[in-house]
C-alpha cells in the first residue's frame, strides 16, 4: 500500500502537491487515523491538524501550510 499526503489549495481546491510517505508506516498510520479495518487502496481522508502533526512527527517531514488543507490517500499497489 502506498500512502500519500496531498495538499489542496483552500481557495481553488486544486491539488498543490502530493508527497508519498516512505514504506513501513502502515501500522503507525492505522493508529494515527483510528482505522479499525484494513484499507482497500482507494481511500482518501481529510486530515485534522492533530493527525497532520502526528504524521509530521512520524516521518520527520513538515507539511503544514496555512494555504492548504491536507488529505491522506491510500493507494493499492
């Protein structure tokens, strides 16, 4: 499963960027997102600020930018 953090412009709703997370974070993401079932590979989730910060801490990558809202997508391989 591939996981991407996607940034969308708050004004236009256009996707501004998508960053693929490194492999090996599936279990941690499951906990952060509160998933009770396995992902199918087509889901997309709006991220709360708390979830975004937890993903930033996990990956050591800063995503937060006030111009965008963020989603986590699951993409089957």
